[in-house]
């Protein structure tokens, strides 16, 4: 039976913020939920950085988006998710992604409260 690990990466922040790292070595099926609340006119752009050595971070351009595809289409990969209303979005890392750690950055435009949650299986 798979064991799941959950971690809050951003917890109701109200400004542009980068989370603390989450170690994902040896983990599979990493999912991340981005949440925007208390919004008015602005937007929240969420990105995910990855590292192999724990020091040098690179913004990932391979987040698997939660969009509908036909059987003939491949998975849709994105570099960021922008939320402009009080809503949430899900993305996943490709199961073949081998990284030491990830972190989430939210860039706030105008207003809002921003959160990010991760779940992964061992």
C-alpha cells in the first residue's frame, strides 16, 4: 500500500513569496494544489522551482496541467498557473522527474491570499 506525504508549501501569504523547499528524493506522483482567496482585481502566478544539488534552483517548465485531453493528445505541460479569481488549480510533476527538492513561488499582482499544498507517494 502506498504511503502519502503531504506538505503545506505556502500558507495564506499575502505578498510575492517563495516557499521553503520540500524534499522529493525517491517520491513519486508529486501533486501540487495552488489556491487563491480574498481576491479583488489582481492575479496570482504560481511557479515551481526544482533542484538536483539543493543550491541551484531552476524554474520547471514541465508541470502537468489538469486540463481535458482527447485520447490522441499528449499531456499538457505548463511553466506556471495564473489564478485571477478565488479558485484553486492542480498540477503534477512527471513521474520520471528526478529532483532533490522543489519549492513554490507565487507572484502577487494587486491582492489576494495565496496557498500551495503538495502530496506525493513513496
